C-alpha cells in the first residue's frame, strides 16, 4: 500500500477546501446587492421585464437587485459586460430575443449567448400582432396570404430595422406562408406603424402594446396574434397558427448569468425568480405590457436559447438577410 506524504495530504486538504468554497458561498448567497443588466433603454420591454421582478427579488433575498441599463449596439454592450463579469451570481442580465438574433448572424461579436452564458430562467414572452393597413382588402391571415400569392412583389412590410427581431420574425412568416412580402426597414416601431396607418406599407408585426391601441382606434386592422394560443390581452384575435399550424413568432426575455457561475447559485436564483413570477402583481404588471409570465429551470432555458439560435440562423441563411 502506497503511503501519502505530508505534502500530498496538504495538497488534498487545500483541494477539498477550495471545492467547498462555492457551496459555502451559495448557502449564504446573496450577501450583497445583485446587478441586473439590460441592454436597452428604460421603459422598453427588457427594462419592464427586469423591473417587474427586481423589487420582488429584493424582498425575497433581503438584498437589493439593481437594474442597470447599459444601452447600445442592439444590446451588445450589456451582453459583453455580462460575459466578462465575475461568475459569482452578483451580475446577471435580462437577455432579450433581439440580442439572441444579433448573435445568430454569427458576426464577430465579443460574446456568444450559448458559450458565455448560464441560463437562469425564462421570464416572459411577448407575441406579436399581425397588423395590416386598412386599404388592404383582407380580413384574415388566409386572405392576406392569398392576396400576397396573387400579387408577388406588390406588398411591403415594415420592420424596426435590418436584422431586428421583427424583421427576422416576418421573414419566418414569409417562409411558412410561401410568400414574398418585401422589406422596408424603419428606425423604430413608431415610424413603421405610422406608415402602416398611412398605407405606405401593408404589414407590420407589432407588439401588443403598440399595435392594439391603433387597431382599437380604427387606424390599422389586426389579423392575428403570433402565439400558439390566443392572448389574454386580445382574446378576440385569432392566432396566426390557426392558419399556419405550429407557427409561433415570439419576443421573449429571460435571465442569464456568466458561464461558470456555481450551479447552486444558479438554482437559488432560478427558484427565486420562479416564485416571483407566480406573484399576482408581477403577472399583472407584465400583462400590461402584453407579456405572459413563463418561468423555467436553468436547463430548460439553456435548451430554449440553443433552439432559438438555430432557428434564427436558419431563417437568416434562407432569407439571405445581411445586416448593415
């Protein structure tokens, strides 16, 4: 039998002690404020999702969860900060589908949503409304598709910019419907919707909060909602999937942490977020933005991220989309 010398015993003791550090840290977590980064401006969907859960999380943890808006480059600034942060659970980010779409272009980004992030929890999902101009002689998704097929190249759609999430989502609709509606990029939702109401473009996939008031004011016509089930915000609106089975075009938000964040801390965060998402006032606040709360395990959210990246890469490749 081989004996273990004092030096080897000391080394083993150090290894065991170091291995126990993350477990001990997770047991006490959190002992200081948590920063939740968002890559977009205050008042936007990412910010609303972050602030909707941050107050309740602060109450749960007994430590502040501070929302930090680091805007610019389609969320890339916040995304890079998160990827490079210490993996200790004190820096997390509200990941938006727009950041994932940007990653799907496989540009030379300094971060990768699959490689550099640990999933924590899916938070909320935001279906689009399929809105058309009033001058278009259609009142259903099927009628729109039939019209587009009968007039190839004659119809246009507005988006919030080349490579944006609703640009890619509309190309996914084009592909599923077997049509080609031409793309007209805008600087943001207000400009695209203004031209939709004015008849300069014929289609916009808009958020519920921006599209529904225009529809109820009689300025645009809504044909469908892009979730697989009808939205509680507009239960009278049929789903696009009722015409194109299985088609789902969803904006979404979820929390990620830097890769190598200890699993025990990830699980503690995920469990707390899941509890918060069941709170009636959080559900109500997100519903006011046209969002539905989701929740998930870390593994489920990581799988969702991987699947979405592959789906968007396929659409981008097949549609030949090139960012400016």
